[in-house]
């Protein structure tokens, strides 16, 4: 199966004609080891400490990343071949999350502790559910909210959003949110949606992995990118993006992109909550 065919399989019939598709993103080239060598890490305080400096400064954190590493290695060999490289890429990219944590000491500590704990939870959930017959999430049991993470500059912007599960059991998200784009005149723009792992200020390592949501682990993320600086075909700037779960036409919410003028709105795959901070830059 080709990359485009695989993506169309994930996206469903709506992608067959109208949706622009890009190739799957390359695996992360980041070389920061998940488990740092603390014996060779410079412990001198700086305003912008590295991942290794931060993790090695706290014995509990270094033990947690060792657990993330060992449980991740055990899971990798169990996953289907198609998902092994993707999960490995996620593990390799994970150290990048510290770049989006706040610089203020207490806030950074909370960010690191929360993200490390979330990574362990996400690995445990993937191990427990990757081959389970979990039903697909529906619009009725999800909400969408701004994550507070994103970036903008040079006429480009990205904003990350959170799916939150509100049901009583569990459900699965796999692939890309289904989006429908209308222009400032309300006209449907079939060719504007782009489904890709790379956009303005975000990079999603490898193809999508299944994400199981439950009351205990209720969130997953996706990002939307847009650009301005073009002459809008409608004569006025702005797009409205209706968002639905994968393979669904039942939109849950509409997101306004008032400054967008270029004819491409890029949506990322849905990712585990622990990979959000590692994927936005």
C-alpha cells in the first residue's frame, strides 16, 4: 500500500478526490537520548538548561525516564510492524518536550513532572489497547478545546487543540480529525484541507498511532496550521474549520481562522497527550 493510499484508508472516502495529501513525515532526527548520561552532563546552572541537565538534576526524573525507556522497549517488539517505527520515533522525539516547558522554576517543574507521568500512562494504555476491539470515538463523547500551545510568525500560525473524552467507558482515535473548510462567504473549500504530519511550527514523528481515551486518560491532541500573505480567492480573509473525529462527518465544533488567506489549512494526525509538548516548536 502506498503512503497516499494508507492515508486515504485512515481518512475515509472523503479523501478520495478532494483532500490534498502529503507524504508521511520523516522519522525524528533528534539525537538527544531519552535516558541521558548524567555522569557526563554539565550540572552548571544556566538560563536555558538542556534536557539532560534538567532530568539529571532530579533523581526521581531520571528513574522515570529509565522506566519510560524500558517499558517502551518492551512495547515496541509487541506492536505490529507498521507501528513499531512510529512508536520508536515518538520515543526519540520525546526529549524535545522540555523546549516548550516554562522557564520559571516552579512552572517548569510542574510541566516536566506532568509530562513524564503522562508518557508512562500513554505507553501503558497503548500496550493494553493497541490490539483491543475498542470502538471508535464519536462526536457525542468528545469535546474540543484550545490547548494553549501554538506559535505564529512570518505570516504563519499553528494552534494545538485537545480532544477530551466525556464518555463512561473508552474509545479509540486513529488517524486525522476530519475537517471541512469554508471561506468568509460560507462557500465550501474542498481543496483547502491538507492532512500532514508537518505544518507551520509542528512536526509529528512517523505515521499515526492509535490513541485510546478513557476517564482515566481522557485527552489527545491535534494541530491546525494556516498562513496569510496571499490574495484570498473569496476576496476577504478568513476560514472556518469544522472538526469531526476520524472517518466522521458529524462536526463537533467550528474553529475560526480570521487571518488565513492562503489556500491550505493543514491538520496534523491525532497524537498521544504526552507528545504534544514534544511536537510544537
